C-alpha cells in the first residue's frame, strides 16, 4: 500500500482478450472512523469500457477510466462511501431496464415487432459504443447519428418513423423518472410519408403469384386470395374459426377479440371466394374425422379455417392454430417471393393493399371498402387511400347525375 492509502489503478485486460470483461482495479484502506478502519479491499470498475469492441478503443477507454479514478483518489475520494453512489447508469443499462418495464404493457401480437426495433437500436448502441455513455451524456447529435444510420440502411417513411419511435419512447420513460431533463430524440423529426408509398402487386405479378401458388402451394394461394378479396389482415385470417363463418350468406363474422381495432365487423365474401367456401362446407366431416381421434375434445366449430395441417404445408382447416405471427410471412418468402424474385416488400399483407386498390379502381364505394378493412374514420381511410395513390373519391369518375 502507498502512504496515501491506495494503490494506483491498473487495467486488468485478460491478456487483451476482448471476449472477457475488462476492469480497472485498485486497493484502498478504509480511512475510518468505524469498525472497518484500517481494512483493505480491492475495488473494481468497468463503467462501460467493455462495450467497445476493438482493442484500440477499449484500451483507450480503460486508460481514461484508470486516470479518472487515480485523480479522484488523489483528491480524497473515499470509494467505501461512494462505491454505489455517484455511479451514473449507462444508456444501455437504463434502456434495458426501461424495456423490461415496457414489455408487459405491449399487446401480445405486437411484441415481436417491438422486439425487432429494440434489438436494432441496442445493436447500434453496442456497435457505435455510445451505449457506454452515462445517459445524461447521450445528446441530440448522437440521436441523429442513429437516424442517419437508419436512412443509409434504406429505412424510409413509416419504417424510419417506427425505428425512431423505439429509442424516443425509452428515453421518454427515463425522462419521466427525472433521471434526465431532456429527451435527445425530442428535436428529431419523423419523415413525411410519400403519397403512393404502400407496396402493391402489379396485375402481372398477381397473375404470376396466383398461377405459381395454385400449381405448387394451393393452400397458401387460397390464403392469399382471402387477403386480397376480403381486405382482412393475415393475423385476423389465422384466427377465424368455423363458427365465425356464415355459410348461407357468405359472410365472416369477425368478433372483437380477433379484429385489430377491437370492433366486431362482418366481412362479405365476394363471388371469387364462394367456391372455396362451398367446398369447405362439403368437406367439414372429412376434416373432423381426420383429427377427431387426436383432438377428441375440440369441437368442429372451433377448428381454425387456416390452421396447421402438417409442417411445411399451407394453412388449411385444423384444430391447431399458427402460434407465431410471422409463420405465413416466412412461408411466403421462402416458397414464393424468392423463387419468383419479387422484392422484399412483397409480403402476404400486400395482397390487402392490392385488393383495396383494385376494388376502388373498379368503382367500389368508400363506405363499403371501409367496412371491409375495419377503418373507424373516413379521415384514416383517406390517409390509407393516399398511401395507395388513390384519389379520395373515385366514385365521381363514373357517376351520372
């Protein structure tokens, strides 16, 4: 021990092994008074140095930490009293804590989407090394660096705004707890959405996909047709059961616990889907006999219209539902999008955009389309129409009065 009661802080770097946790250590003698007077103890500090992924950067930060601790010790700092106090939490530490608080409040069906954005944000924090900063030292210029990173990665419009929202909300939670006085993302802005920004299939692409799926993956093709003609969301379709089908009137009675907006609505099945519905009704007993021995307690009315028959097969009547939200998206990507060399933006959900676009162009009424899509307000539906590059009132193009 030195006469000052402490040793000079040193770096323990595990022989320059970046996979291990480095720390700066020193020994200190308790100055008293009290029962610990004269006791010696080793203190270790990391303060974010391990978030740096290159040898040069981590050595630089470790040396800076060792120098900072040495100056504090020479100035009379007592680590016994301040071992916990005065250690500001880093951006990564606090955002991890805020995420753990936020996750239980998310809707079950939305968690996966939020997780992807959260992981994208945390990965950037680690790569940029800004995650080690005390949260109060993360500034607006750092926020813009992240947003520039999103833009360079090709995330624009709604995608850009959703990536911005994740760190914005986490910093807001920290601000609410009086840990910081300003949200560094508060001065950043969302991108404006371009008119006609929604992806749709062109008529040749629709024909290509239909011919391909009906030849190789008919169940998946039928599922995509239901999205196209009913304007239902893929997740809503995966949840409907036999009991929700009105076979006499060709309707789907969508209960509020399935509908995205928690509003019960009736979906009309247009003529293009009625042949499938008649065949489904005709084969109900065959379908039940296929599963009744394995699932004797499940009533036929509780079978899913688009459930799992066998691994790798397309969605079809079954007592077994798809659990993962993106199961069909993954299936479509691997079995259809990649072989046909469609863009990454062409997902099953795009069939909904394409169906709405085609119906409006053929003169469908706005009120009728709203009932099918489940939009609650005309304002929101008009915003949706503009994303499809649709005029607000297509009926007046052909009206005669």
